[in-house]
C-alpha cells in the first residue's frame, strides 16, 4: 500500500458515482456536447483522459499493460469526470465538482512527491474545470 487513506479515497469515489447516478436518474443533469468553449474543453479533457493520459504513463516507463487507464485508475477517471461535468447541459451542479476537484489536488500533490508525470495534469484539470464551470454557470444564470 502506498497510501493509508486509500479506503477513504475509494469511499469518496463511490459517493461521487452515487451522486452522478442520482443526479442523472432525477433528471438534474444530462450530458451533451455543444460547440462552445465548455463543450470543446470538456471533449478535449475526456479525450486526454482516455487516450493521452495512458500514453504519457507509457512514455514515463509504466509499460503498456500496466499504464493507468480510465475507469480503473483514479487519475484518468478523475480527469474524465471533470471533462464530463463540462458537458453537462445547462448549469453544472457544483456539488458534483467537489470530489473530483479534491482528488485532483490530492493526486497532484502526490504526483509531485512520487514523480508520476501523467498525474501532473490533475491539479491543472481540477482548477481549470472549476474555473470553467463557474464561468459556465454564471453565463447560464444571465440567460
């Protein structure tokens, strides 16, 4: 084990999944691409998480079979989730951003300590998406 707090982080990811599922079931959030800065940013972040992140890990020496992949490893899954939240129709519920933002900051700090180059993108994605979500929600509120 690298981190004694891993079970707590796993619990946070389960809570995030439940929040996303509950929001979708209740019809509070739907995901669609729109050709605006938020849609293009969200799409770019999703593509990064699914394709570029594993390539960076592979180039950093993790080897292809052990490269962290979206849906399995927390880093690319967090980045994917952040990108997906930019694709939310209308306002993005801020409570859905909290856990991925928190993990992006924790994971980014661990990336610097353990030198995990592919995770250097985590804090950038977290803070960047938070700024874009706030801008998007403000823009949507004006309408």
